[in-house]
C-alpha cells in the first residue's frame, strides 16, 4: 500500500507538472498500473463468492451510467463545476480526515462516507470533463485529462461497489 501511494503521488505530480507528453505518460502509468493492481486484488479478495455474483458487473454499469451523466453535465455546465471545485477539494479533505480519524480511533466503518465520496467524485468527473473540453487540445493535455478522469472514475467505481456490496 505504501508503494502504491508513493507511485500514485509521484505519477500525479509528474503528469500535472510536466508539459512533455512522454513524462506525462510516465506519470499516467505510475498512477494507472498500481491502481489497477490494487483494484484487481481487492475485487478478487473482497468480492469473491456466490454472494457477490454479478456485483462487479452491476457496479461497472452503474459507474458507466453515472460517468456519462456527469460528463454531459460537465460539458453543459462547465462554469458551475469550476465554481464548486474548491468546495469539492475541501469536502474531500474533510472526508479523508473523518475516515482516517474515525477508523483509527473509533473503529468506524465506511457507510455514509461512501455516499459522500461518490458524490464528490461525481463532481470531480463533471469538473475534469469540463476542464478537458476547455483547455487546448494537445497530446500532453489529453494525457493529463485522461489521468484525472481515470482517478475520478475508479474511485467512484470503488465506492459504488462498496455501497452495492453492503446491500447484499
């Protein structure tokens, strides 16, 4: 997990700070590949067995539909999503603190925070899609936008998967 966090932070820094498409692509891969590995392990361990049959597919479909809706909204109302970007960041920091402190000191399980994080990342999808459509169309910007959207969508998927798993 520590290795993943190091790679993810380094990759995010690389793709955000570089104007060179090759460096941005390296950063993209430092985020995507470890994230995919962690996601694969998590799904195979936590959501295996007959109780979860079809769950991952349902979560993928739901995530795809929500992503499509948020991309349409982000393309239609980009100024709205630009205005709420600071609130999204503040809310995300607050939720991270609540989850860490609640988990470490009080043994809280993720429940309501899964819904809050899903809502936050819906907002981020709209923001990142609107931003991707507003910035110059360069290879570097395409890689940077793809990396940002990938992170948004995968985190949304993970939270939707946990919400659906609790229903079963």
